[in-house]
C-alpha cells in the first residue's frame, strides 16, 4: 500500500514539472480535485457516487465538483498581483496543503462537511421537486438542463454557512480570509531575505512555517527598503489635495510609489520588484491618501478595486466611505476609472 502511495505521489510531482502556467495549474487542480472527490465518494458514499454518475449527461459531473472545490477553497488564496509563474507555484503548493491535510479543516472534514453536504442537499431538493412536479413545466425543464449550475449555487451556500461545525470554527474563518493570500504575496516580496534553503515555496512545509519565515525576514526587508533612494520620486507625485486634514497624491512612477510607501507593506512600494507596473496605467494611477488627523495612510487603486491600509489589508466600510468623499472632490475626469467610481459619493 505504501509503495502505491509513494508511486502516486511521485507521479503527481512529475506531472507538476510539466505545468508551465497558472492557467495550466488551474486545470490540473480542477482535474485532480475531481478525481479526489470521485474516489472519496466511491469509498464513503457509493450511493452518491452513483447519483453523480447518473447525472453526468445533465451537467453535474465530477469536474463540476472539482471546479467548485477550486473556486471556493483555493482560488482566493492566490494573490492577483504576483507573476503568472508565482501564481502557478502558489496554487499547486496550496493544493498540496489541502491534500496533505494541512488546512485547519483536513481533507476528509472538508469533503464530508462541504462537498457531501452540498450534494446531499442538492439531491434532496431535486427529489422534492420531482415529487411535487407531475407534469412538464418550463422551470423543471430549466432544472434538467442546469444541474451543474444548481449544484454550484448549493455548494456556495453550504460552504458559506459552514454546515460542519468544524468548518465553521475560528480557524476556518481565518483560513478563508485574505491573510493567507497576503502571506503568499509577502513570501515572494521578501524572498531575497528568506533564509537559505527556504526561498522556494515548495520547500515550505505549511502555513505556520510560511508565517514564521516571513516574520523573520520582515525586519531585514524593512531595513533594506528604508535605505533605497528614489531619485525620480518627485516627478511621479501629483498632489491633488494638501490641506489641514488630508493629503492626496496620484502616483505616476515607481520611485514615488517606493518613497511614499516606505512605512507600509504595499507590494507596489517594493524596490527592485515589478508590482507597480502591474497596477499603473496613465488613466488609472495609484492614489496615496494621508489622514492628517490620525496619521493613517492608505493606497487606493480603482482598476483592481484594492483599497488598502498601511498593512496591505482591505480597509473597512467605515474607513472607506469618508475617504471616497474626499477623493470625489479632487480626482479629475481624466482618471476615468476612479472618477466614475467616486462620482457616486459627490
């Protein structure tokens, strides 16, 4: 048995070597998740295994389930502002964490608490509807053609509600928030300061070790960041407002982003890295906001909908609202994306 497991794992790692893009990694994870679900139901709930097999021609397939696992469990853990290669590495690493049971809820708990419960509720709803509908009607015909979509909606409902108490724990909530995605982003941002032997994400065992490596590298990164001089910073600053309460600056080059972002953890403020280019467009710049009443600073980018505090965490609605009202008064029409967004606050 152990020999078979080792052979399967080696085959999995060999397959990974052939993957060359984030898109290929997504397809691989979806297919592997489908096989995982199929095998789990065959071993644990053969009646539901047969149920899915019977509905394959109507849009509910094992791949549908694999897509749901990827979309709700893994996709949000992958930062959008790292490179395609880094996204590929991060996705495959996260999938291995899931398979190896390194999430707060292990693989079996997730399969039984989310996938099985979703399928069970979908089947119950379908059985009830079939009992109540004795004749043809358009709604029933729609259902017969959209089983995959219906299951996807039910899957999202069960996952969001945390039907299994273990999945509804604080640990699961923490797992699902943006902190895990931020750790991945920090790993690549701080990489030159990560200890030797751990610079490759695949050498990191789990999220706990990832967190420890980042915290160890953080002061080294911050000290290096402070020493970087940005000779063209002034050319990249367009001051839109500077009064007794607020300062708002449109950022137009990497030098300005690095200088203004020195007290922060914004990836766009990382000297030597290319994050700024992934965000900036002449009509969609980044905006630096200083609240002079409390010294808090923020960076808003409307094209990606990222409104961040100095710790690179999403600001709350209570913080975002007043800032939007300030920006609505000063953002010119030529910054089309931001101007359209803040117009609602005028």
